[in-house]
């Protein structure tokens, strides 16, 4: 027997707070476990950060009409036999599609809680109220250059240029994409290249959020006028997917607002 995790099933637990809290946690884990494609490592949020999704975003509204299938869980002692929707014999099914993963993040990341939304909006209002370019600087625990080199052999720029967002690389992107150089530049980074961040501040006057907060960084990248990602970062790929869907919904071409893999 499998469990069909749904928000509506929480109604069965209204009078049992301990079971309700456990069920909610299990449901959140069930959904967020879909956020990483282990074979492609293309989308995802690091495991240690997924717990933040429960508190910082409205996951219930984002997934209210969804269901997540898992094996029966012995840690839940509530008898679900009276709730038909909760148990079912299910046929074999294939792994969730990339479209589902994209939809999950598009639904979730645009629903931050009030505290997170205020942090991001106040930072933007203070430093870049009329738009900005967002950079994603990643060293990937020292593996960035190797992963770039193995990923695509036809990149015009070297792995080092891409991983460090070199001056020449950024000058090329701004010129080739016709970007407005008067726009502020906000850099989101993994805190692994502090010297390079200081160089970017000196040369390009970049701005960084003062705290190490990946969720704030993600929202800053999502909200940017133009986005320059790291092509091997799963976080960059999540941001690109959320931006793409939002731009398409507004009738805009996503490639005009972010650097695509073909342009590296």
C-alpha cells in the first residue's frame, strides 16, 4: 500500500496536533524531495536548505491541488483507513518529469512569506529601484572549472572565465547583449571567492546582500532585469526556470532577459 500525501487529508488530523505536524512535515519533504534530479543534477535546492522552504515560502498554497505518492510510513500512527483518498493500490509509475520540477519551483518561489519578501523588496528599493543585472558567482566547492569543462566543449569562454565571472567575460556579455551599463549590478555568490567579489566591487561596483542567505539571493536573481547564471549551478537553473515561466506568462521571450548556455 502507498500513501497519497495531500493537503486536504490534513483535515483528518485537525484534533491531533502532533500527528498533524508530523504529517505536514512528511508532505513537505515528499514534495521537496522531487526538487532534485539526481541523474542530471540540473534542478534543485541543497538538502540542508530544503527545510527553509517550509518556513520561508507558502508551500501549502503552492501545492494545494497536488498529491505526492510515497511508501506507507510507519511513523504515522493515525488510522487512515477511513479516509479513502489516503491509501490506494497504485501501478508502477515513472519518475516525476522535469516539467513537474519546474512547476514546483515556479509555484513555490514566487510565494515568499512576509519577512522574506520584505527583506528582498527593501534591499531592491534601497539599491536598485529601477532594475538591475544579477550575477551568480559559484565556485561549486572547487569543482566549477572541471564541471564547466566536462559539460560543454563549445563554450567561447574558458571555464575559469565563467567560474570567476572574469572582467573580459562580463565586458563581453554587457557589450554583446546590449545591456545598460548604468544599471546596478547585484552579485549572488557562495562565499567561496571573496577576493573575486572584492575585485567585482572595485571594477563593476557590484552590490551584495550583506547576509549569507541563499533564499534571498535566489529571489534577487529571479527579480532581476537581466540574469547572468552559472551554467552548472542547480540554483542558477532553478532561477532560470522560474524566470522563464514568469516571462512567458507575460508574453516575453526569456532569452532576452537571461544569458543562455548557447551564449557562453
